[in-house]
C-alpha cells in the first residue's frame, strides 16, 4: 500500500508525485505527456503519471497548480484502494 501525503501539504505531495517517474515508465517525455493529457485514469500508473506530469509542469511554471490536480485525483486513488485517506 502506498503511503499518501496529507492533502494540501505541498512538499509531501511534491515528493509523492516525484516518487513515480512517468518518463521512465512510459519510455519518453512525449509518451508520458500524451498519457497525462489523455486523463485515462484506469490504473494506478495512469493516475500517478498525471500527478507526476502536473508537478513537472508546475515546477516549470513556478506555481502550485499541481495541488489542484492532487485534490482531483484523491477520490481516484482511494477508489483504487491505495490509501484510506490523504
């Protein structure tokens, strides 16, 4: 079971998102980007990649928009049974 960060804890959400490397999982920046934009959300890897990519984009823009994405993905992570609460 994954240990998820507390909702709104910027540093913990960032660290959790970066513990999954979408570039490596999907084989390239482009493939990770395509998967994140598709918002498939069928698997844990889909969801983690979407969060990973949101963090990378926020880092590039120097903002915290990834926290909105993390809040949106919370119910999906719970539904997959990865954590009782975030």
